[in-house]
């Protein structure tokens, strides 16, 4: 009889497990839960965290960040353990499906069903499980399809318990709790809408470079070293981003000047790339890598092809074992056209670069992520008939002001390499058109352009130029949320985003007023960005964008609108509790 009953119990329990309803991960946390929920923190005690030490290093690192976050919120730091026999009866079990022996065992015992997650890109299952192992009464299981999927799952919980992604870069205070309960059930974090989602740190001489040099890491000199990038990479993971073009402005030490930068990037599972003037992960700015390694030589592919190929090959040899997206093509040494570059020359450049990748990255070059960025003159060359290998991602640019210049046609949308977008929240190029100091690109414009791009199947890669990161926090998060889950952005509703963001980081009692201020700020800036008030016509400077003679003194009305806005900001600021004022 026992031989019949036991198999039936296994079958019934399996039916129950595989027939259960899956929920999204949008609402995981209950401050005061029910008996069915998981106690992450209760009665002064925090659940231990169980992780396989042989799992990916990124998961080990992010488990530590998660422990730090629980400590920030509760004052108690959960212990991270490596064996089931040493953990508390209530514990978190975190790991990747392929890399964690604990997750594999739970799957084998039919404690969790990972069929909707396994093999997916950056996906995750979050589930409360009873009696996962001997001696453990209950566990919160975070099982990722890969190292980033697991990390995003843990950091999503961090965000929902009260740690804003901007707790460091924007000084958003952590919300304290006496009790943290995670809802029971099976919660699925689906794969992202856009595969690669990242930022470009650019024109960094105003803020982040001097801050790093003089405050955060003076020992690392005039550049962004591993101390600074460690903070940036953490921010990217918290925003569910996975991709970076590093700082490369004139006189900034190149990313690879610091040998540990690429190691830190890999430890955070950040995919590295390089901008449209830095093919093959090489910084070509004056006094940077080309000038240092080939002093006095021309950066001209027609006349100096051998040395330029060796220059590129050396970098791929050094960095090829890490996750990279290789920028192909060639422009000038600085942010300028390559004078020798024509359609035939550029096709030869791309062919040579792919041979280098075939040698050092993968013999099957179609499996190496590559991108051609159609910035400025390169877009013109493409439209003249430039042939791009099918597996190479084509990255379509905006006009530097948030309006996408061109999108793929029906045939281009079917390319195996897919399409990407290079977008701008700031630009530095001349006194009349630069806008590097204020975030003035309206969320409505960003939504319209990126939704249009997504609808044209530009879903492989989104990257946005964010200057120094500050003051573009709102735009960065809006951009990354769209890239992560476009299903939540079918309609243009920037006000809802602003209210949700302000509620999370400042409190719901201030959210409506903050949203009102930001909407008015974007409206005024849409007419003319504050940094672009100068005109330059025929060698003469003037400031006549807004008339003092017409439209009932248009200029004065604009001044009055900004004066009213400043007063509203001041009123909100003085009403905030002190802990929020730095944010």
C-alpha cells in the first residue's frame, strides 16, 4: 500500500506546484503580512541568506549588497551562509538555476518550478517555499535564469523594502521598518523588453570626474577608477541596466588605464562597450591611448592600417574573455569625421575588425556582440549603400536633442543583429546648442521617441548619454524602466511616473506637488532650454529668443513663470523633513 500512496503523493504535490498561479514581482512586500507570508525581518530577527559559494561571483557580491540593504532598513544585518545546516529556520535561498547546487536540489525535489524562467535572458523566480531542506521551516527562494536575473531579483526586493536605487548617488534616505513580510506564492520576473540597456558617461569634466579625483578616490588620479566604477555598476544593477560606455572625455584617463576596471565590471556582470568614436574598446581622444602607444603617427586607416589593426587587436586580446559589445567602424581621432573614411574604406575596416574578433573573441564571429553606431556622417555613409554584416546590431542615433533621426525599415527590422538606439539627455558642442547642466528633456518626448523605436523593432540595445549621471536621475530611471518592461508604457503618462517616483523617494504626501513642479519645468524647457538662450547669427551674439515687444512681453512672462516655479520648489523644500533635503 505504501508503494502506491507515496508515488501518488509525489504526483499530487507536483500537480499542485506546476498548476499554481504565477504573479508579477511588482508587489512583493507586506509591512504586516499574514501567516502565509515570509518573514524577512520580524521580532528583531532577520532571516539568514543561503548561497552556494561556487555560484557566479556576481551573485555572491549582490547577496552581500542585499544583506547590507536589509541592515539599512532594519538595523540588523542578515548573516550569509553557505550550508543549509547552519542557517536560521527562516532563510533566503538565492542562486542561479545552472550555478547553485541549492537551486538545483529544489528543482529536483519539485519544490520550485523554473520552467518559465530557465533558459531565459535575465529572468527570475521569487517564491516562498515550505520545508525546502532538513532543518529549514520556510525559505524565500530567489532563482535566476542567469547571474543578472538572480541579482535583479534580490535588488528588486531591496527596492521594495525601502532602498531606492538612488540611495547613494542622490542621497535618498532609506525607509526604516520594524517588520518585513514577503508575499507568499510564485512571482515571475520576466525577461526585459530590450536586451542591452545602458548609459554613456560623457563630458564628465564638470562633475563626476572632479568629484572622483578630489573626493571619492583621489588616489586614483584624474580619471574614473575602480572605486568610482564600483558605485556606478551597483547603480546600474539597481536600475536593471546591464551596459556601459565609460567616461572618455579629453584628459580623462581611459577606462583600461586602470587594470581593475574591467575586473570590477565583470564582478557586477556589466557588459562593457565604447562610444561611436572608440571602436574596439579603444579610447582615441588626444593624449589618450592612440597617442600614448603610437606617438606622432596618423590615425588614418588608409595610410596606417597595420598599426591601427594591431592597436585594436591588443585590446581585444586583453578584454576578450569578458562580456563586451564591440563598437565597429571608425571615425576621426576625436569626436569628428574620419577624413579618409568612405563607404569602401569603412567596409574594409569592419571586415578587418571582425577578423580580429574571430581570432581573439570567438571563431564564430556571429556569436560576438557587435554594433555599428550610425552617428552623424556614418548615417550618411550607411544611406549611401554601406553593407553591414547581418549579425551586427545597427544603432540608430537621435539628433543630440532627443529626436531620433532615422529608424529601421521593414527589411532592416528583420536583421538577425537587430537594432539599437543611441539617445541623449545632454550634449556639449558650442555655447548656443550645449545643454550639459540641467535635465530638460521632457519625459513625454522620450516616451514618444523610444516607444516609436520599440515599435520599429529597435529592441537589441538602448544607450543614453547622461553626462555626469547627475542631474539626470529622473530621466535615467524613466529610460531604464521603459527598456525593462515596455508593456507598462503603452500610453504616454509621464505624470504617473513622476508621482510614483516622488512617492517612493520623498513620500506620497509630497508627490503631487513635486510632479507639478517637474511638469512645469519640462514645459518651460521644451520652449527653449535654459542653457541655450544665446543666439549666434552672422558672428553676432544676441538673446532674442523671447520678445519683450510682442506677445504681451513674452520674455517677462517666461521670467515670471520661472520665478513662480522657484517659489514652489522652495516651499516644497522647506516643508520636507530634514532627512529628505539632500535628495
